[in-house]
C-alpha cells in the first residue's frame, strides 16, 4: 500500500501478535496497489475468506485508512471507512495544511464521502470511524440522508453502532431551506464553455463542475490535478449549514492521497467555476494549492450555467 508515493510499513498496525484474520488483511493490504479503494468483488472476497460480516471487515480496515492521514498541525490521525451502495469500500483520513486556516482542514468522514463521490457512488449505508464523529462531520453527513438509496447511515465506532439521525437530533438540513436534491444524487448543472475545452484536464475539471453539488449558492465548480502518475478530479459539495461545505480542490486532494500519489508530483491544477455565482472558490483554491504545491500556478476558467443566467452580469473569463 502506497501513501504519498511511498510504500508504507503496515507492521505497526497491530501492537501485539496478529491473529489469523488480521494477518490475512495485512497481507492483502501490503499487496494492494490502490489501498484506499476496495471494489465490490474484493469486499465480497475478503468477507468470505475471513468469515466476516461487512461491519466486522470495515472495523478491521479502519487502522489502514488511518495510515493516509496527513495532520501536520494536530498530529492526531483519524481514519474512516465508508461502504457504498455499489458494494465498494472507500477510505478517508484527516488532512491538514500548514500555514492555512483550520477551516481548510478535511475531516476523515468528509474524505471518505468525497472519495466515494469520485467513483460515482450515489449513496452510502455504513461508515466506520476510529473516533466518534464531531458535530461538523455529523452535519456534513446529514446532507446525504433521505436520498432514495440512503435513508440513514449506520455509524460504526469500535464494537458499537448508531444511526446518524440518532447522533444528530433536531437536525437542520436541506429540507429546511426548501432543497429537494441531496449530496450524492446525480447532478447536471448545464454548464457551457465557449469555446468548448479540448484539453483533457480542463475537460475533466469542467465535467466535475457540471456534476458538483451547489444548491445554495450555484457555485458549480470542479478541480483537476495532474501528476506524473495520473489525474484526480474533485467536485464542490455544499452543505445546508454552509461551513461543512467541501471545496473542489480538497475533494481532488482526497482522491490523490487515497490513490497513493504525492503532492510532490502535482504538475498542473485547473479550476473550472460557473460565473454569476454567489461565492467563489478561486481565492481558497489558490491559497490551499500554495500550501501543497507552491510552484504550481492555478489555471482558472469560467463557465456559464443556464441555471444562473438571471443572477448577475457575466464576469470576465480569465486563466
């Protein structure tokens, strides 16, 4: 399993001698190329070969997700494992940025959801976490429930479990603002760029913006990060409480990290954002990008959405 471009030592996952099931998972993760993602067939294989149910397997995998944590400020590592309705499992971990405001911190639960969204998941049913989710994360997760595929989320903490709605009583959510869509439901923001992009990385950022979730501000936006190993996209994910919203750059960085790639390999960063929006990702993206890849200049494009034509005069498009 690679983290930040390097093979990591997993031998310290278990403090004492491993049992047979722990050893099999350890061997599997050591051989894993994409350690942060387990496709449905691999999840089923592990459950059957280890004679485990899904919840047990997820709890066993949490320490491996924690290996992806990058908390240079707090030093406190958190790992999360989420199960999508497709049957796949996605890892998440907390990410902090030196010299940036703490509000830019990515929580492990957020990371696991962003990771799942990047694979096209439209709902999740189980989340395993190494520590009880904070109020911020409970609010972020609440943007998902009541989807047709996700009535509620079962949160697994060690040997216990609770429904998300029990962890967030008297919740405030999309329904309180008259929003009927939900995070993880398919979005089409009807964006257009003139002329249409031909650069494959710009196209990927454009497509992420077109599928981003921004029902409150219409700030449809997406980021593509290119490295010498691949490219990683992130789509904006808003929240009814606003603050737990997740920027497209943060989402792209999650995918990069969970794929085992490194900040050091970033050679391009593209932000595509709808014009006529009520807020902008430009300054935040520039600031956070400088914290992880200071020599990379952000490429910025604006698109037009038919959903917002009457909001404000068009802004000038620039790169």
